[in-house]
C-alpha cells in the first residue's frame, strides 16, 4: 500500500533535482548588490514602494517591493534567479507535454542552458525579463493543456491569467506570447476563447491595483504624474525617454551581426547555431507558433541606434528566444538518441556545448557575488561632496545608484541629486521639492529651468562631466550672488562655478576596484572606460596632466606607464576625446588609445591648436 506513494515521491524528487541544481547555480553566482542601467532604477522603486519607467511593470513592481522589504537587494536578485528557474521549469513542462519525459542528456542540456551568459546573467541582477519570460512560457504550457481538456475551464483560464500577468510585467513579451498562444491553440471553442479573455483581463488588471495605490498613496519614487489625464498620457507615451536613440531600424542588420559576433566571443555561438539549425530542420506546422516570439522579442532590442550586446537590458529581450533554443536542442538530443550510436552522439553534443565556453571569454566562470562597483562609485562621490551641494547628472550608471543610496539607505540626504533628463518633467520637480524644501522656485521650461536652478541654488553646484558644466556655467555670470568662474575638476566630476574645488579621487583605490570588478560584469569595462575619459578630460582641461593620466589609467584598471607619469600638459584637440566616447559608455581600447596619445612626448605628437571651451 505504501510502495506506490513512496515511488511517486521519489519520481517527483528526481524530476525536481535539475531545478534545485539550477537554483543553486544561480544563487552561488548572483550578486548581492546593484548592477548597471535599469537595475538601479528598479531597485529604487522597490525600496520605496514606488513605480519605475513606463508602462510601470506593476506586477514586478509589487513583487520586488515585497521582496526588498523581506531581504533588501539580495532578495531582489534572488527574485530574478527564482524567475529564471521558473522559466526553466516551464520549458521542461512544455517539452514533457509535447514529447514525454526528458532524458538525462536533456536534463544536462537544461543545466548548460542555465549557465549560458545570455541566459544566466538575466537571473543574476535586479531585472524583470526573467519573470515576464516565465509567465509567458507558463501560459503556453497551460494552452497546451487546454488542447486536451474537453469541457474543462481551468486550462484556458490559467493560460489567460498568466498571459495577463506577463502583460503586467512586460508588454512586448505579452504581445509576442499572446500571438504564439493564439497560433498554437487555434482552432478553439468559443467558450475557451471567452475563458482566455477573462483570465487575461484578471491577470493584467489585478496587478494594476498596486500601480493605483503607488500613484495615489506612496511617498516613494513614483515616475510620472497621474494627477491628470495629460500627465498619465505623458507617462504612458514614454515622453521622458526622448533622445535615447531608439527607433533606428536601419541599424537592425548591423546590430544583429554585432550580436552574432559577440555570442561567439562569449561562448554562446555554438549553442545558438545548433539550436537554429535544429529549429529550421524541424520547422513543421506545429513550430510556426514560435515565429511571433522570434520576430517581436528579437527585433525590438535591435532597433536601437547604438546597440551593446553585453548590456543586459538589451540581451534580456532575447530570453524567450533563448528558451526556444533549449526546446530546439532538446529535439536535437532526441534525434541523436535515436541514431546508430546514441550514447556517443549525445556525449559529443554535450561535450561540445560544455567546452565552447571554457575556450572563450571567462564570463561563464565569473561569479557576480562580489560585484559592487555601481554602489562603490556612487558612495565615494556622495561622501566627497560638501554639505548642501547640488549634483547634476545625466547617465543612468550615475543617476540611479546615487538615488538608491540616498533614498533607500539614507546616505547624504542633504545633497540634491538632479537627473537632467527629467528636467522638462513637472512631476520630477514636485518629487524633488518634497525632499528638498529649499529647492528654489524656478520658471521656464527645459534647459532654461535648469540654468535658473543652477543660478539660484544656495550651495555649491557640481556636474557629471565638463560638457554638462559648460552648458550651465556661462549663465552664472547673470547671478549677482554668484560671480562667474570657469568650471574646474572636483572629485569624480566638475565644479560648475569652481566655488568648492575638491581633491581628485584616490587613483590607487580606483585602480584596485576597477581591476577586481571589470571582469565580474561585461558592461563594467565600458562604464569604467567612460569614467576614464570623463575624469581625464576634466583634469586635462584644467592643465593637470598628472591627475588626468593617473585617474584615466586607474579607471581602466591599468598601471600608470612611466612615460605617462612624466608627461607634460599640451593642448589636445577636442576630437581626441570624442573618439573613444559613445553616448553613455565607451570603448575600453579606444579610451586607452586616447591616454596613450596624451602621454606621448612632444616630438611624437602632431601639432594641434589649443581647444576652446
């Protein structure tokens, strides 16, 4: 009597073992702090029971806010890891539904998949793509269940609820999964479509109750103004994103090629190639349902004017496609098992996919557990500022880590952290005024309002870089209380009126942290390269060649060459600084080339004119 339940329990335990192993892998490799770009903003919203960028991602916002209250940043990263494990579980469930139990080789492929850089890094940071992908994939699973459920209401209702929840997390994913779901399940009975629509409405609508509460009652960081229809439309239209370089479809083919090259560099190329070949070779009617996922989720990130494959916010959109790649490799493994030498063929497949990462860049072997660069840099800058300072910023990798430390951890609440990108938005001024009652009342719009703020702020004003400081400093001469002075380098940025010059950062500490952290996140090297050029330009423009070169090399994690230590200042042309810079991040090799030119002896340099501000 007891043998059957015991055997059933052992079978379930064996079935869950690969998921336990996947969770352990991600837990050991996941960071405990912030990563770059959207990570800081999502963490800021979670820590303050707030709302992030449009369209709000209310389901993720609610879950992440609850997770942060339970365990801080570690819990936010754990949320992503568990979501990625749930995605793997949904793919296993789909495969079992379509083709029966998975073999040992297929389970090993699942563990290799969870270790692929384009996959596992999404579960090693504060992000929402894993959750949206898991919800969408589970909706596909329940739609498959609905095909064989004659007269049963639960499967289509569950499929719709999960699809709606996916839409409350990421709209692009929901559209893609919705089209795949409809393609997969047609023809359906009218009653099933009604249940699907009901479930979708519930799954999408209920999470928005958190959104309604956040915009009406939360005192945290709530992006946007919902006090009027115009404000709500301004938020939902993404007007605050203006100027981010999106919608450049002419760059899609070049971006795709860049991703393909990058995938081989990080060791994922062989996996993607085999998966694509397996998918195409088995493209029958039952496989066409995957095309909406491939086209929508694949093309959207490629539409950016500037595309960096290692930026997780781009690669995250590929998670549904990477899920399809695992399904394709499982089909390839099944065909190999039916070949003349099944064990040999499967062993060769697994060996090739395991060896490819080991022979490439070390992203597979790197753990994110000790990655702390975003908060390390932000804390150093905040702590260096005089009391009552205003800090003008425009780069995500500065803005949101600094705001997170101030709002969530209470570090330096006296400093006005001003996001220049929000300066045209009325809601942002109201949000700032609630935290800084001394914020002057300024008129005008856009840049004029920012200039007036700079003039009227009672304390010292600092900017992220020299160009931002120059854009506001000429207006200071119109202020009777603040005589004009040219910008000068100060700590990690620039003093706009050069009222309170600050000592430069510690080059030794910067070099040590850069050297230890740049390999822990592939995008860190580019962010550090941007810091290298920004610091070098600020100090070089002030005639301080020693600090410019010392900090420039330190931010790259490079030792200071002897000739650089002895280099003299010279009037470097403006175009020299631009050659290594690309929007918010930079090319490490080009940044290093700029420093090498600056440190050349006079006889090795071409004559050039002194740059004008």
